[in-house]
């Protein structure tokens, strides 16, 4: 830029040696001054841009270093914490199974509470670790053609006892259809489990409805594709506390928690729904939440491509 401005100034300035008419000298002088002023600000602007790029490059290097340090710290802390939880878990389990001799009912009750607390701590650590691994892309998905219906029914069977123990009703709405998707069965079941568990935690009374539908793909205008059913819609509807509009914006983000959810579950971390979003994104699907129109509560949806 400096060379360009300098060359232009020399070119315009050299015209003074050939101009004989006074008015042309005035016009050339105005042009010369304009070139010098314009060139000055142009060079200044380019220099500023170069400096900003250098600063951004330096910030990017610093940011990458901070991210590496954060990642190392997360893994160090979580592994240490998980190790502590695991050791105390075995102690509580040993007390309950009689390894340390006979115990009275009060000690048994406290040991059971300690065991449940440790299991919850281990589950939280695993959530944070999973989210960190999913976020940085180190998880390798084993993508296969899987029967999503069987996966959902298996997850419901696992959660049925816990749901009924809380006095809630479990309702199923799965139509007669094929629900095959291309995905990793292990991680997609994690999505289903997390959404059902989320509904269980924040529903005090009423019911939890788990459904599967097969829907036609739609174009950008929302018109159904005449080619047939292309999308599989999985949803979990609850009659729980619901989500405020303010909290809805933080759903599916790292550490995003609703104000009402924290009141019911003080151990809420927000990493469950964050992991769900990362897994669904990796499967090129969509996940979102809407208010339950039938009653108080929420409906969480996951849409995947059918195969």
C-alpha cells in the first residue's frame, strides 16, 4: 500500500515539470494534495488492520492454549472426583452387604443414602466428561442401520420401575410403522434415556408420554414432500414444572439450567440436555422443546432422518 501510494504521488507530482498552463498546475496541485491525504489515511487504515490481525492471531493462540488447559483441568478434576466417589461407594456398599459386620437399621439407612449420593455424583461426573468429549469431537460414532423403535422400547423398560415408583403414569404412543435410522445405538439410547430421565426428575405428578411418529420431509416452505415418509420424530411429553421463556433460551447449552428446575433438583447441571444436543447434531438431526399444550409441562422432540 505504501509503494502504491508513493508511486501514485510521484506520478502526479512529476506532472508539474510538463504543465505550462497555470490553471492545470492548480488542478494538478489539488490532485497531488488529495493523493497525499488519501494515501496517508489508506496506509494508516491498512496498518491498523494488520495490527488487529496480528492481535487476533495472538488471541487465537492464547485461546487454544486456554482450551487445552481447561480440557486437561476438567479431565483431571473429574477423574479425581470420580475416583473419590467410587471408593466411598464401595465402602457404603460393603456396609450394606455385611462386609464390615452386622449393622442396625439407622446405620443401614444412612449407608443407603450415602450410596445413592455417590451414584449421583458419579453420574454427574460422567455427564461432564461425556459433554467434554462430545464437544471436542473425540467420540467416534459407530453408524449403522438400527431399529429406533426397539431402542426406545428398551429405554422405557429400563425406566418403567422408577417412573411407577414415583407414582407417575407411563404412556406410550408408537404407531405401527418401521422406525429405522442411521446412527450409533449406544449414543442414541443415551439421548432417549436422558430425555425420559429429565421428564422423571421434573414431574411431581401426572404422566410421562413417550412417542414415535414417522413424518414426511418438508421443504423450506413447510410443504410435505410427496416422496413419502422421510423423518422420524421421537418425543417425551411430561406434566412437570414446565420451562419459562427466559430459561428456554439456555436449554441445550453448556451448563444451561432453568430457574424452576434448580428448585426441584438442586443437583441439576444442564449437561444432560447439552449432551443430547451434541449427539443429535452429530446424527444430523434436530432437537427442540415446546410447552405441553395438554397440561402444564414440556415436550422435548428429536427429529432424525429415516432410512
